[in-house]
């Protein structure tokens, strides 16, 4: 399928059938997300992969008991760094120097531009980092569709409670979105037969 | 190419060769972005498609004279709604009712959940809407790679000045990212030969 066909095939399944996704498909979806670009390549977010049925049951009430939580095969939780520190920047720069086999000092330009970020308001940085996570979310949605795996992006959950349950605060993370991966329940999903609604091209794009 | 191959093929080209992208490729990239999901399907952002060379020249100093601005074939500017109003929600609900040929009142649940958004702080909503635009950005990056078109996401520009130049404020929009579309300059791009650096899987993913 082309990407257009895949995106037309997909929809945000409201009911899933509990079937497990083969591990090699999960691996390819995760690898696509890992390869997604981010500002300065920093990847200031992490992806929690929740497969444990007991944990999914505990997440359910935190996410308004939406059935995909427990009917999914895996939940991917996109969680951004709560803040950015000089330590993390230094770690990133030294990792890049290692990976590219270059002197750390050759990356001073990138390092200094990232150091400038440290002077910005913490909230602006948090919002900037959360946006980077959504690039990965977009890539993950396409990757799933190309594997003919259903993927339902969800923001309707209590982020604070989820962060508590998954101990995200102590990892310096804050959850923003869940991507439920699984297979549509063709019998019980009310959304399956409804037309996809999108803003018409002539309104969505503005040409210059 | 698989999505993994496409994502490994791509990188953020720092120099482009000025070659035009065939219109049918641009059309498919834009269609993929338009089909990208967003929270509640609202699509609270627009994509500016800049092809005019004169306008790109004016954008160049606003974007630190990064060469891709003028060497690209098209610039896509991802601009989110500055705020959300009841009028926009009503317009969306009535458009959805039309498209799905259902009574407007049958969508009261969705409408009321969107009305709740109106009670949240304006800044929280603005950040929420800007994240939705980044789902489209992620989808656009994959779509371009699958067309073997280079796509460089850029945040290094003065958003206020760009908004002024493109009259975005009067359209209720605020720019967040530029995606420069074109073809890598294989001779002059210093980044082309460098290894892609990504956080290792065992660090990027946390399993539960």
C-alpha cells in the first residue's frame, strides 16, 4: 500500500479485538519511531511500551475506561522530558562524538546552540520538547498503518495519574499521548463504517 | 522501500540543489499530511506552501540565512491556530454532520467535549494545538522520504517575523516549524556523509 492508501485504511479504532501483534511488526513500528527526527536530533522524549495486561487494567480508569486500553496489544506512551539540563546536553554531544568518531570540540557549535536553550523559560522548553514527541507519534501512526496494525492516538487520560502509576516523574518524564496498537474489532466498533472527515485541501493548504 | 529504509535514507539536508519536485510528488506529500490524525479530528493548524522564489528570499534572513530556504523546491510552514473558539468548533461539528450525513445533534457528545476545551487556559490550548501540527510534520517527513524527496524540518527561524511576512496573525495562525522540501546537494552538503545518531533502543524504549 502507498502511504496515502495506508492513511486512508487507518482510523482511530474505538474497539480492538485483543489479538496480539507479531513481535516483528512491533519491532518495526518502534524502530520507525526511534528513527524519527527531532530538533537538533536531541530526542527529548521516551516511549513506554506497555504490554502487561494487569498494568493495562490499572491504566484503564485513568483513561476514562476507554476500551482500547485493555483491548490493545500494546500501549505506547509518549512521554517528554520534563526539563532539559546541561548534563543531558553534554551526554548527547559526547554520544554523538563517539558515534561519529569525531572530537567533542568539533561539536561546539551544536553544543552552544543547545546551551542557549537552557536560558529559555522552563515552560517554553517543556512545550518545545513535547512537540518533538509528536513527530514520533506521527511517524508511529504511519508505521503501524503500513504494517496493517491499528493505532489509536489518545489524549483523553489523566496524565498526572499515569505518570504516578508508571513512575515517570522520577525518570524526569511527563506523558502526553498514548498510541494504542492492536486490531480493530470489526463487529463492535461504531466508528468503523463512518467516513473519515478532513478539512478540504483548498482550506487546509495556503499557497504562496 | 520500507518505512525503515526510507527513514534511514532520509536526513535533514543542510544544502539542497534547487531542483523542482514534480507536482504529483508534492500532491501526495500534502495529501498524506492532510490525512494525518489530530486530537478529536480537529486539525487545528494549517500548512503554508511557499514556492515563490522571491518570497523564499525574504524568508531567508528570518531563518538565519540557512541555505535550504532558497535552495528548496517548496517550504511547508506548519502554523497552528492561535486560539480555539466556539465558532470554530461549531463549524467543525456541522461540517462533520454534513460529511457523514447525520444530524448535528447526534454529535453533541463530541461537541460538548470540545466545548470543555474552551474553559482551559488559552496557553494550554495553544500548546495542545501546536502539538497536533507536529503529528502532521511527522507524517510529512515520512511521506517525503517515501517519494525520495528530501525534507529538512527547521525550527531555527524568527516565528514572529515569519508570521508578519505571511500575514499569519490575521489568519489566526502562528508558525512553529518549516519543512523544506527538495533534493540534497550531494557535492556541498557536509552532513550527507555523517552517521545518523539516535538514542539506542534499550534507552529510548521502556518496557512494562
